[in-house]
């Protein structure tokens, strides 16, 4: 070792250092040095001193400090309070101590001792931070937090939009298919339902739609077919009843004319034949089962004239009708059988002069048909039998015309049709038929068929 080395500052510091492993700084020839010094005198048998010295480049330490990104100024100070390194180049010339640093009242000084295990026990790091630096350091994370919050909001908004769009799109599809179901259109939803609750709803809806579609085909259509058969059956029954009424009515009419002709031998039958021809012509020309009340009354008049011809002065009749009910449509020949029954069974068996009264009027929500006679009437027993036979569709005996008329009206109007017979022995009979006016169609004035 050169003798002049012992006079250098670093050597003296190393010899005097109690740690035996030191990092020292010193000034020599206008330059600052930082060296790692290690005493290697493990063997004391000779007088040779062995010291390891490693010099560090100061520029590298300065660059490290500048890249640390610490707030404020950083100073590395050795055991003699000399500034060895700093992130401020002003203090890297080697001529400054800690006292030379300009520290104001607004500055905050933070000191931290270095690690003693590597021989830097007297070194320390000094951080000088101003209020301005603290404010800037606080603002920097605030800006970062705001940017992070905005990013989170934007990302969350995008996720929420995608999810809400998916939910709304699928819910709209389900809603539109449910609305179609109101009109019996149960279409399958053709879309990817997904694996969430809406997807489960879509799959359950498709199962329900398939089941309902199957039920419509297998049950509803079969029920419609059954009802159609029932309607056709009822219409066939009505037609059959009507076919029974016409011959029965014609038989009684012709019999009346025949008996009158035998008894009197007169040509007055010409007028009766005229009435009868009108009835024949109308029966043969009817294309449907419907007539207006006015038309029905015309043929009731013809029938009553024929009966008056038969009975002579023994029979008289009166017809009272409200003008506002004449154009309502009813089934043909549903009033005539009751008028016929009043003449044949009521007046014929009486020894007194007979009177048949036909009244048609509107009462509240019903059109009321009343047929009265002052004939022989009937007992309560006979009246009960008539009611029983009217309800028994299989009973074809007696009062065919009345039964057929009653059953036709019952089939057509159901609960909107009401029927009643009031009678006592030798006190005449009153037959009342009531039809709900809401069940009757009406022709306009002038459209009703005229008398022929």
C-alpha cells in the first residue's frame, strides 16, 4: 500500500469505522467519490494491511434517485451531513452540507436512517417536501381515482346496457307472442332464450303454446264439430216439426170446409178456397223459417175466416196488435197452432157463441202473444198433462201443433222464451207466449212482405 494512502480521508474513515464494512464518501481532486470499503485483515501475524475498496459512479446513483418518482427533493447525506446524492442537480457538486439546503417554513423535512448492517449506520435519507408538493401529490391520486371511477362507470354502463338490451329484447318478444295468444295464435318463440330466468320463461311459454295448440286441435275443434252437429240436429228437428205442422193444419182446414159444404150445399166455399189458396201459395213459396209478425197475422186472419165460415154466427174473433211490433221477425206458424186449438178444442165443444181474441204487444223487454177464448176450458188435470207432454220430446201423442210450436220456440230462444196456459173448466183458456225482444230481428218499414 502506498504511504500516501494513509493520509487520504477514506482510509482514515475506514480504519476508524467500527463496522469493518463501510460505505464512505470523500472529496478528492475536485471530485466526489463513494466507495465500498472492507477490512480484510483477518490474520494479524504480519504487518500488512489489506483493505478492499470499490468505487461507485455517482451518475448512476443520481439517475436512480431521479427515477424514484418521490414527492419533493431527496438527499442522501453521509455521517458528516454532506450531501452525497440528490435528485436536484444543484446539490450534486459535492460542496453542500445539509445546512446548505434552503428549507422554508412551508417545507416539511422527513429523515430516515440507512441500514446499519451494510456499514451505512450514519447515513440517512432526507426528504424535503413543500405544501405545494403535498397538494400536487394529493391531486395526482385524485385524478387517477376520477379516471378510474369514470372507467368503471363507462364499463358498468356498457355491461348494464348489453344486459338490459338482451332482457328488453326477449321480454318484448314474449309480450308480442302473448298478445297474439289473445287471438288464438300460439306461435313458438324462435330465438335463443339464454340460460337466465327470461330464457326459462321463453322455454316454458313454448311448452305452453305447444300444449294449447294441441288442445285446440284435439279438444276445441272436436267440441266445435260436436256443437255443429248439435246445431244441425236441432235444425233437423225444427224442420221435422215444421213438416208435421203443415199437414196437420191443412187437414183441419180442409175438414172444416168439407163439413160446411155437406151441411149447407152452398157456393160460399169459393171465398174459403181463396183464403186456403193463399195459405197454400205462401207455404209452398217459403224459402226459410222466418216471417214478420205482420205476415203471420195475415194467415191467422185467413184461418179465422175459414173457421168463421165453418161455425157461422157461433164464432167471432178480434185481433189487437201494437204497430211497433209488426216488423219483428218470428218463426213461421208458431202462433197459428194456438189459434187453431182455441177454435177446434175451445169453441167447438161449447154451446154458447165463441170469441177468439189475439193480442200482440210489447211489454218491457218482451213481445207478448196472447190467445184467448171463451170456450169450454180444461181441468187442472188436463192442464198438467199438457205441460208434461210439452217437456217430453218423445211424446208424439195429442196436440201435435201446440207441441211442435212450443218445441221450435224453445229450441230457438231457450231461456229467452216463456210460455204459460191459464184455464178453468167452462171458463175459457188464455195462452201467453213471451219472446225477449233482443232475440228478434226487425225489418225496416216498407221492407215487410205485403199481403197477397
